[in-house]
């Protein structure tokens, strides 16, 4: 009891700027830690707590009523938590010397001041709207709030929209593509990069591209929008750098978001190089009486220790709990982010955690070298003999030095979230690929396999580090004089193979090893890397210098698909 009385005496007046995941969670958590603290939340919009991750599905009529997106109302906060919520109340300035904020009611323009003992900033992020010609024309929208979703729905009806252009191929872009197609609208995605989903490496995005095309979405990659124009009537045209022009009744800007830092910057708080409010592990800003959480902040990457800014609801919620705890005297610390995320599009799950290879390449160019290795595998999401097994495409990235797991990506219809969540937890616990191969996971035929895909990934990686089955990679074959050995059947080989590859089917390999030179390396491949692993082991045990081309010809095709323009 004495400890609780001490906590109640700290931060006796807590003001929270912004609701949704960060601010609302922080306020509710603070109340659960203190009955005496006065807690007030200021939200400039009409809703204090809503599920913005559900907005694409509201536009798509999967969630028919916007009320279903509202997680909590001001009345609930007042009655359940004794927290005052003031919606449509914009905090316009912070007086750090007096510990006061200035609040404006946009409906009346009245301005008043409120004192604080602790101030929490949770202003979130705002959609990026580049200063392109015509970007403010009617029919061009970003999707961030419930009113945004309502306006898009109304416009679809008003304009009788039949064609839509989505600018950007990230989470919101793909989810909006699915939901607009669901409403009978033809969708074109224009993405400046050469693949969708920047959290993926380029070769892992190829199945996503194929899946989008198969579901009627037109993809235009490596091309940026340069201009919007009003066509006759309500129509729009969208021009790109390559000279293409696309007609649209509706344009969705899904380019990304940037931290909302105006209030913090004007107050003189430290802003980081990534553009977010710089906070320490307790979520405290450069002012000892001000905390910040959510999409607006800049925190440490859990793996590299570098500063980063991640707009995800999960980290925002955890940061909010930590801020509330430290305000009220608890010894909590945020351990960093690793960007664990998942996106669903037309029944396909796209998930990732930790570092992508593209990130490691960028870090290397900036002088932060991490010696890594990677593997590819394509296991079934449950036992193959049980009906309905669905393939998962997986990429695991790990340290060559000690096997520490650095990142993973997974794509498939079933079981992707489970595997990436397991690997995410492994990363949080500084686990290695040797831990993955020994992980004990639940198994029944309809849920997994006795050797789960996570185990298989760990085994492949561990075999490589132990030298039992060293790896080779497709991007390196142009610079090697190794023999490229196709161990598939003759029929598979004839149906399509890598130029210059020698075909010796696995079942004939032992009797035909004499056909292979012992002085040159041999890089073996099959469809996905399974049979070529057996071949690599047999060759090495017979004195050959053999490597397994990770992921087989499936990865080879994915790389070729992503590199095509």
C-alpha cells in the first residue's frame, strides 16, 4: 500500500495530447496505476479511440458501420476510468517553463491554458502528400481517420467510381486495392520502387506481384507520379515519370506517413534524424516532464541499436504502457522495435520481422557492417499428408558469427503469422538458429508438422554454419566457375532449367559421381532446396566441394521476376 500511495503522489496532473493507440492506452494504463492522478486527454478529432487499421475494410464494406471501428468513447473513459476526454480540442503550444499547454477549440476559436505535472505527446503521424501539381483536386484522398473513410465511401457512390489509382504499394495501398476490387472497382497501383511492400526484399515480393495480377490489380513499378489533372466531368488523369497516363475516378494516396512533430518542434524538444520526437528507453523526451509515444517518436532498433521511426500499433501500445508506468514511478524500459508486421491481400498473408537484407545492405554502405547469411525455404503450413497443405515462402536472415536470428519474411495463405511470430519472439530473446532447430512447437497434422517450418529454417541455417551443407546464392552464379548441378528428374530439367546446368537426378547421383570434377566446386539445386541438400551431403561425404543453392529454382525465378521491368 505504501508503494501505491507513493505512485499516486507522482504526476498528479497528467495531460495527454492525442488519442488512438498511443494516447488512449497511456491514459487508461495511468489510471490503472493511480486512482488519485487527474488525467485529461485532448484529441483534435471527433474520436478518441478508433481502429484506424480497420479503415480499408470500412471502405470495402467488410465493416459496414463506422461505429464498429470505435474502440472507446469519451463517455466510457469518464464512467469506467474517471478520465476526462476533450475531443475537438487542439493543443497548439507548450509552455515548458510554466508547464502549461494552450488548447484551442476549432469550433469557437476559443483558447485556454492547462497546467501539467506530466505531459504525454501522442500526436501520431500524418499521410505524406507531396507537392505535386493537382494533388488537391476532388477525388484524391488519403486514408487515416474515420472521416477520411467516410469521404472515400461517399465519393465512390457520388462519382460512380469504376477505376481507381492507388499511389504506393505498402500496407494501406495493398489493403485498399483488395477492398476497392471487392467493390467492383478496377485498380491500378503505381509504386516508385521496383517492388511492393518495402518491408520485403525484392525477390520475396515476386509472389505478391503475381498474386495481385491474378486478382485483377494492374501493377506499375519503378515509376513515380508526377501530376494529377481534372478530366472531363469528375474524372482524373494521373501522369507518371515514364510518360504513362492513367484515367481514374478515384485516387488513393498511400505513399506513407511522417511523424506529426509540429507541437514538439515548436516547443524546442529534440527531434531526431529520422524526423521523429527523440525519446529515451522510458519514453521521455529531452524535457524531464514530457513523454512521447506512438507514430510520432523516434526510438532504437532492437537489433542494430540505430534510431528509427516505425508507425505500427503494437509498438505504440507498448510505448504507451511504459510511459504511464515511468510517469508514475515504475522502473520500466522500452527495449526497441523490430518492425514485426503482417498484411493480408486477397487471402495472401505477407509478414516480416527484424532486418531485411536491403536494410543490411544499407547499413553496410553507411559503415555499420553486419556479417550475415540467408536461407530460403518453401515448406507446407501443415503436414503434407493432411488435406489442404498450403506452401509458405520463407526467408531467414542470421548472423554468420554466432547464428543470431536477424530477420525473417514469410508469404503464404496459411500459417504465416504463426511462424513469423515465433521467429519474432526468438529475436526478442536474442535466440540463434540453433535455438530454432530445437524449438518445441505444438503439432497435429492439421496445424503443423513434426518438423515445423521454424525448425526446418533453423536446421538449414545451422547446417550451413556447421559446414555440413554450405550455401550458395543465385545472384553469385555469374561470377563463379562452379559446376551448376541440377538434381531434379530429367523431365523437370527439360521443362526448364538454369543455363549451363548439368543434370544428374538425385537418385542417380551416387552411381554417376565420376562424371563430376573433384577439383571444382559444385553448386546443386532442385525445385526448393530439399533434394539438393541431400545431394550436397552425399557429395561432401564423398570428397567433393559442394554447396546448396538456397531455395532452389523457385528462388531463382523469384529473383528473375523481381528484377524484370
